[in-house]
C-alpha cells in the first residue's frame, strides 16, 4: 500500500511534506477500510500548517466536522481557538490538527477498535511527515488510542508524557467537555486547560530556542 512509505521517513523540505500529506489525503478520501464510509459526508483529514511545531490529535469528527471536512470547528472549535489565543498560540501557524479517525461515527458514538485500526496508518503517516515538536492528545478517546494502560483523564492531563519517540506529548481536556463546564474558577476544567496551554506555550518557546 502506498501509505507504508510514509510511516517512517527522513527529513524532507516543507513543499515535499505538503505534497506528501496531500497524497495521503487523496488516498484517505477514497478509503473503504471500515463501514464509516457509508455514512460520512466528508473525510475529515486535517487543518493547519503541514510543518507546524504542535500536532493536536482529537477523537473523531462530529457533525460540524463531517459537514465541513475540517477538524475542530463549530462551538467546540471556536472555544478551542479562544483558549489557544489566550495562551499566545496561533491555530493557523503553530498547529496541525487531525483526529484519530477520519470519518464521523453515527450519532457521535465512540469509535470502535476496528475503526481506529483502519485509520491507524493515516495517523502514523501524518505524525511521520509533520514531525511536530509537541503532540497534544485532546480528550480521553484520543489519549486511549496511544496509552495502553487504564487512566483517568483528570489525573493524566497536563503532564508531559513519553508516548512518542522524541516528541514531547501531553493530554488535554476536549473543548466539547469544556462547553459543558462553564466555570473558570480555580480548579475548574477550563482553569486547568488554560494552565495546560500556558505550559505548552512555554515548552514550545523553549524547544524553539534550544
């Protein structure tokens, strides 16, 4: 399969990275590896800069994402953008955004193990090509795709983890969860998320200057 050549790839220039990601997206948009192709409106492949320093990996497309083909849009995406901006981060320049699976599960149910496995090769290729300095796993479903042991997201979020070889990684709360928790008082989910993103900005600045 053509995607295997992208799973582990050496240093390439920005233009080649963009072209390679587009090639993978073209394959993904024709994918029939699981039954989700029967109900999707759009494949939701990615958004943001192909050579971004931060990769944000979400769970699965929702209704707004399925309708537009773009990850992290709608109310949750708007809130995410506000949180990033408040921490001095730029969605357009600092982030490459994608999901563990590229098609929306009906009724926004949790993706199955088989559906995750069908999309795994796309995810591996994206990580290999973008080569981010930092990977943020957004939400418990995204985190569980890469963390084998059981965990509680409220306990693991905000910690720097050794999940990906040579890439700093952190689990953060999903913006859709924050939409259900409006408080910004100390100790609230939104307060923790703001602190986590502030730490991401500090880490990014440190890595860029090292």
